[in-house]
């Protein structure tokens, strides 16, 4: 059917699917009704229908016709926005100027006027990959620095502050715990950066 386990788990977490549990092993039990529900969800998502609208249709708050009329309004608005962008891009296809010579101020003013009239343009700055990398790097760096500082404090207390007051095994253990935590943080950071690099952060947009 072309629906991954990740998709299915996501739909379950959103309350769009409620499979029965097998009383013997606790596994999810998908019958024909659940398979049909998955097909309907897949259909709606391929049409771009928002999850909340699907939820309302499932609950009977909206009929299929109600949901489609509401979604059609959104599609018409998106088409108008796309046509505005196409016209602006089309006007630049014969522009001989290099990017550094482009009068961006004049074009941005035109776009702002269109936005005031209701148009919406894509803003790729919001999905800038550097911003996505920044948060995990800052968090991992802060935690690592904190743990390194703690280890330095332990070292100072043992070697300089009060030498001989604690047995070596205890000191080694106290130093090993932060090192293990740092290793875990760095491993999680590497995994997270790989996920961002593969685009997994945007997976929900495909559900």
C-alpha cells in the first residue's frame, strides 16, 4: 500500500488510527477496517488535506464534501500565490544583471505590496539548514562544557585542594561518569546531525 511503519505510528499518535491490541501478545492488530482507514488517510494526504481536516471528516463533524470545499479554498489560494511567484520569476528570466547588480529593494517592495493584498511567498530562510544545525550543536556544546567544568572541579579538589582525602578508585569513578555522559551526548549529536542531513526532520510534511 506504500505506507511505512513510520507513517502508521505517526497516524496513531495523531489519533487517526486506533488499532486493536492482541490480548495474547499486546501487538497491534490491523484488520480490514484499519487497512481501509489507512487507504482513506493516504488518499487525503496525497491530495494535501491537513490532518485536522481528516480528523474532522473521520469524526463526522465534516462530510467529505465539506472537507473538500474547505481544502479547495486553500488550494485556490496556493495557486494564486504560485501564479504571483511565477509572474515575478518570469519577469526576471530576461534579466541580464548579475545577482550583485540586481535591484532587490524594488522587487521586495513589489512583493510586500502583493503580500499586503493577501499574497504569500515562500520564505526559504525559515528552512535554512544552518539554523537546524545550530540548536543541537549549542545544546551539546553547553552540556559538554558543563561536564568538563565539573571534572575540572573534581580534579582541582583532589590534586590541589585536598590531596589524599579520597581514594583513587572513587576519584576515577567520579571522573568516568561525566566522560560516559559526554560520549553519549556526542553520539546523540552525531546521530541528530545525520538525521538533519538526510532530511528526516521534514518527514512529517510527507505524512
